[in-house]
C-alpha cells in the first residue's frame, strides 16, 4: 500500500535499493546531499548535482527536466552518511518560471526497483520559492525512513545549500546552474504536453521497456557507477552528451514501469502500425505526436536494455569478487569453474535483455516504415517522394524536420528530429572540428562547405513550408567565401537581396534587422501594431550568417547577440555557420550567444540529448539524394508563388 505523505510525515523504507521519481510542471534541477548523524553536510563532495551527478550510493541527472529518476542504494552510502536529502530548484532560464508558485505542484515518489511505489509526496503551498527540499531519507536505529519536508527557499538554490550548512554555497549554486545551462544548450526541446487522454496508443504488444525479465531489469535507464558501469558522457556547450540517471539492481517482484507512478496504463493497442494513430486535431499534428512518441519509446527501451546489461556485468563482478576473496578458490579448477559460471550468467541475462530490446526495435521499425512515407513535406526527408508533388502551402506547419536521430544499439532506426515552429531559438551549424570524429578526419575547406550546404537546406525547407510571402531570408557572407554553396538560393531569386559582404554589407543587414526587432517589440508592447510603418516586411525573417566572426566588429557582434536574444519573439531568426574556436578572440563575451542557439553539425555527431533519459543521440544532418533536382524544383515554385502573391 502506497503511503501518500503530508508535510512532516514519515514512513519506513522496506528496501535499501530505491528510485526517487520526480514530476514537475516545468524543467527543474534535481540534486541530493548526504549528511552525517548530526545532519551536517561535510562539503561539496557530499552534494550530487548536475555538474557532479554521482556519489557512492547516489546518482542524479545531469540536466534539468520535468521528470527525473534518482537512483539510491542506501547500502552503498558512505558509512558516515545518515541522511539523503532531495533538492529541487528551478533553473532560472530566460522565459522560464521564476517561482514554484507559477507551475504545477512538484510530485516526488520513492519506489522499489520493480516500480512499486512506497511513498509519495505532492509539494503544495509553494509560492515565491524557487528551490525546495522535497524529501529526506534518514537512518534511525539501523532502519531507514522517508520524511516529507517541503521546505521552500525564495533565495533559490544558493539559500537552500547555505541552509544545508555548506560553505561558499553561492559558488556551488553558480556551478550547478552553469552545468545545467550547458546541458540545456544541446538538449532536444521537450515534446508537447500529453493529451487529456494520456499517452498515445501503441501498436502491437506493449513495449518491453517495462517488461524486461525480472532478474534482468534494473531500476532505471542506465546503471552508472553504482552498478559498475561508467557514468553518462560529460556535458559541454559545444559537443557534450547527457548523463544517464539511475543505477540498476535485481528486481524483487516484477517488471519496471517507466511511466509516471500516477499515470494509468494505456489500453491494449492494435496489432498493426497505423500512421497518425496519436492524438491531435489534424493529421499533421497526429503524425508529429506519433514521431515524438516513437522517439520516447526508443529512448526508454534502450535505457532499459543498457541498465539490464550493466546490472548483469555488476552482478558478475560481485560474484567474482566473492570468489577471489577466498584464497582457496583463486586458483585451480574451482576458481575457473566459478568464473565461467559467473560469465555464463552474465551472458544469459544480457542476451535476454537484448531479446527484449530486439522485439521493441522490430515493433518501432515496423511503425517507422509506415509513418515515414506518410509524413508531410515539413517532416519528410529530402528523399521522400512527397517532395515531387510539392506545392506551396497555404498555412505554416506546426514543426520542421532538422535531420534524423539514432542510437548505437539501433543505427538503422532513424527518428525524425522535429522542432516546433516558429523556432524558439536560433540554429548554429558548427563548421569546426570539436567533438565530432567525422569532422576530425575532414579537410577544413570541405567541412566548411558542408556546413554552408546544410544551412542552405535548412533555409530552403523553411521557405518551402511557409505560405508565399510569409518568410524572408537574408544572407551575410562577409568574405564571399561561400558563393558556390549559396548558389541555389541566389540563382533561384528567393533571397531578399544578394548575400551581403564586407564590413558595410554586414552593418547594413544587421542594422536593418535590429531596427525591425526594436520597432515590432515596441509596437507589440504598446499594443500599437497598427502604427507600424506600412513598408515594414511583416514576414518572418531568417538571417544566415556565414563564417562568423570574420568581418564582424564589436558593434556588429553586439547586434548579432541582440538578434539572437530578442529576435525569435518577434519573428527574426538566426542561422549561424561558425567554428566556435574562431570566435575565441572575443573570450567569454560570446558564451551567451552560443548557449542561445541549438548546435547542429554538417556531419554525423553524437552531441544531442533526449529530454526523458538523456541518451547521447547521433544527429544525422539532412542530405539531398545524389543527382536530385528537388531543391531547384522546390525553390522555383517558392519564387513563382511569391511573384503571384505580390501581384
């Protein structure tokens, strides 16, 4: 029976290996501290947070998210640790909520490894607080209990850490926020909210991410150090990869559910995949939600497999340690037999987990084969036949395909990377070598050419999916170095003007767009949009900047940062083609610019993270089929439709 706690209430914990699940109405930072018998946190080394997510017996997520799973092994905690405190804080991102009173009440649940909920707590009564101590696991007379705390702090994370007794709490809080900012730079945007009916229906048998055999299923998406596996990849602004949350362990009573503890199970789905089976008012919306559902399913089923495999390795290591701890069994036939038996058990558990994964992959592959041909042009790859019947649309779509994503366990299963429109942040096509194995072996000139070619494909798709006259593209190419790559745009006549070059050209375009942003912001803020100049282009604007920062002085850099920060809200979007190392001369002044942009690459690279588990996904940029004339055909129709619209 689940104990629904109220503030101050406690409840005994029947297990030492647990998972803490957090659900919030907005992305939150989840962390935890260890304290001694007197309740004192000895130092930063006893704080698990996104910048340092793993401690003995404890692991948290590296990124801010609306849903978290924290892994706790009370038996593996340091002997001096008598208390584990769960901390939640709002990341304080621009445009995000600044207080818990503005979002849904956070919910925290302590569960056993089989997903059985032991105790839960809904943290109500919060208002101006931006950080809160949610739960406390504490040891009393040799037994562990959980207590609902719910203590909020209007002073944020720094005030909460200071109250934990930590010296230099403000510095630690700043480091935590910095780590989260780096993680959010490269995380794929969160999916849309679920419908009132709950999760989308699924085809065939339910995915076995929640049905891994009991002795192979661990507690969460990845084992991490608690189960003898390496922690998730490190996070960096340019090419980080996400950490993965909970560790694994043996399951005592059944399969794991990766669903929210309070969410009802979906009805048994039909056997045959159907395109557009998700909820939505239109087919485009249903397909969009279906693709996001496939993305989530693949993330979670792969997490279950990785965690099960890590658990199998961990159990084998433990068995070998027990054998080798006895000098009598270290050598001879007894030791060899014990090692062989441990390895055989590990292989068996891993094979069973792989079988479950393969079943899920087969189901998702079948669904992908049905969904991909049904996608509209905004979601379709350039090799999709739907482009051959392209016509300029009458209304803008809800999302845009920026490429594909896949995981190493299933490289052939590609998930379309769909981003909502209008773009809430600009795009950065990285023309440098940082982090990407494919980029390292390429010639500099070829890599830069590919980066501009990728930017052109993104711009062409944006033009193609908007009605005539509702999207305008500008290009800044200071040295004129990418004339060949920009040729499809310039030759077709879709650009507002020829690519700007030289210092004067750069200044002219930036000044024009900066003034447009200022005018529209003032008009919208003052409720006087009808007072805008009649010659103002009200279409959404896309600015492509090549080879930044060459040709940019300090004033131009300031204008570009202004456009990146303020432009998306009033329909001005940035597409930057740049090598970050080339901009190192500006120092940290440009860090906010890079963080405001979503980094994409012109070659495959595993730098993006999903918003559920935090896997490092390989991003595949868009590519035209060899010898295809589809780009020229599409752009010619865009120009023709614009000409007719102006008449």
